[in-house]
C-alpha cells in the first residue's frame, strides 16, 4: 500500500481496519481502484504520497519522531480549534497553502469559475456570486454555531471577505475565509492554514517539570486562550409569559439572566392576570415570582435559535412577539435566496425553520417538545489556559501545566534579558517520547529569527 496509506494508524482495537490515506493517495477512480507502489522504484515517491494531511502539516515530525508520536500528531491535527494569537510557521513545506484548496467551502470559499459579485445583503449577511456560465452560488458570511464533534461544546464559524458588489474574480481565487484558521500569505495571492503560536521555549529541569509538567507565563496563557461556545436551552409552555430575553450580540456576565419568564397555565384568565400583575407591581416584588435561566459564563450571546411545535396564534402574546422577530430574520434570507433560486436548497444554504416544527416521536433535537417552545442560547467566552491544562509543544510533546508565572516574573536568557521565556519543559520529556524533531525546529527557528534581527539592525 506504498503511496496509498500513511504511517498513522490507531493504537486501539481498530488497528489495521481504520487507516489513514496519504495526502495525494494513488486512488485512480471514484470506485476506489488503487495503484500500488513499486518497492524497487522509489523515484515517484514524495512527501505528498507518503504522508497524511495531519503528518504533512507538522514538518520534520514524520522523519525524526517515534511512529507512535507521529500517530498522535495526526490525531491532534484533527482536533484543532482556534486560539487568540496565531502565527505562521517559520519552517514549512507548502502544505499550509495547499490545505485551503481541499477542505471544501465551510472554512474557505473558492471560486469554481471566473465571475463577479452581484449582490450582498448586510442584514442577512448573504453574498450572491455569478459565474460566467450563469451558475450562481451563495456565500454565507453570518456566524454559525457548529458542534465540535464529541467535545461537548460549540465553535462559531464565520467567513469574511473583502469583495463588494460588482467586484470580479478569477477561477480558484479565494473569495472568503475563516480568519481564525487561515491567514493571507505574505504576497497576498493565497491563504494558508495558521494554527500555531510562535513562542520562546527553554529546555530545563526543575520542580515545575516533575512528571512531564511544564512552566508557562501568563502571557502565553492569554495568547493561547480559545473562544468556546456553550449552549443552554429552555423549554417553555405555549402560555408562558416572557418578561425579558437577551439579544444576539449582547454581552453577558456570569449569573445574569438569559431569559426571565413566568410559567404558563391553561386558563387564559390566569395568564392575563399574571401579565397584568407583571405590569403593575414594583420590580422588586415581581422578581420573586419569576423564573430565570442564567448564564454560567461571561461572554457574548452569539446566537439564539427557536423551535415551536404549536401554531403561532396559540402562543402567549410575549412569545408571539419574540418568535415573529426571530422568524423575520429567516424570512429576509429566504426572500433573498428565492430571488435567485427556484428552490432555496439549490443555494446550499440551510435555513433554520421559521414555522411550526413537527416533532418526531414527540421530540425535537432530542428534547421532548409537545405544544411547547424550545429556545437555545449560544454564549461564547474566552477559555484561558491555566494550571492543570494540557499543552502540546509543536509535535506530540504533550505536557500538563504545573505553574503559571506573572509576566514580570518570567524567566529570561542571558543573551536577551529583555525578552521573556514563555515556556519551560524538561529534556527528559523529549527523550522519553523520542520526539527529536523539536530540537531541529528550535535551532532553525532561532537562526531564522536572530538572522532577521541582525539584518534589521544592519539596515538601520
């Protein structure tokens, strides 16, 4: 299977069953026909058909690290999430740029043909493009909450673009990208995958490196913080009276309410009375009779989704008002898409439902929802790295943070005393894991950075 399967394979019970294809595998057709390699002729073998995508995006690892660690690198790359401050790799093989052209339109939107932008609606954040052949496509520039696999949390995926109505573009040109994952290349002609953080690392042993642990600075914790989105949901009866609900884009603190409501009753008179009481009594008294769903995090309400399983007219006035406002946003997008497509499905944009949802076995999205309303809140907050968290140094050199020091107490080297060292790990960790590629990367990066500084000083 030379030139077809990469070295990475699971260490679990599925070893030999689940394998990883190389970046440019010798698969000759959509039916899965293979072109086996020739062990006697290695002239056609290269990095592209020997390494997987995960392996190729971590240069030096496959040639210098233990095979077990290379396998872990592949697993790590599959679970990448954005961090606050990312940098380009100094040592690359070109895979960072090539990656943007093979992952589909979810994170990078690439033009299929020459064409132009014919419409952009700022309210719905939808951009319509038309190719020379007459084919139209839609680029969704609105933030979308997406589940991070089995991680239990969500991420906000949003594409950005500099194009405007009337702008023309060429085939294979990148029209929009997620800035958290991709950066423009230095010459601006393409984009490259950028999920690394360049920092100053020292290899040294101390009490803070016991059992493969490591020391980091507060600055590094800030730079490597991640935007995590958590979902909270509430099911309300159709007669519930909603006194307050947060809005999309609103900042919220821990303990503050996402929604304040009174439980509904079947008797219309009782609900009318409660609604009247809510208007007439003082706020401090009214607060005691209300229910709240509060936020566990301090952050931003990035998204709100609403599903209801009864007719809109059956809902309480307060719920009707909220849902009508919510539905109007979806309707605006729907009208725009119908302007260019006979069927909105052809736009490849999946709109949230803006009408009554029919439950399956009494459930909607796994929640019991009969004659009720389901409201989902997506709150995004900064998850800062801290003691006890796991950090990975470039390759599969995983370590647990044992100590976080203030920036003014950060260690430094004699060579550059004004430049703090942001992380310290033990050389024993490198030897035990057999990840010698980190030495090459450290030395080469040091040469590149110091050479750049010396050239800059000479230029002055």
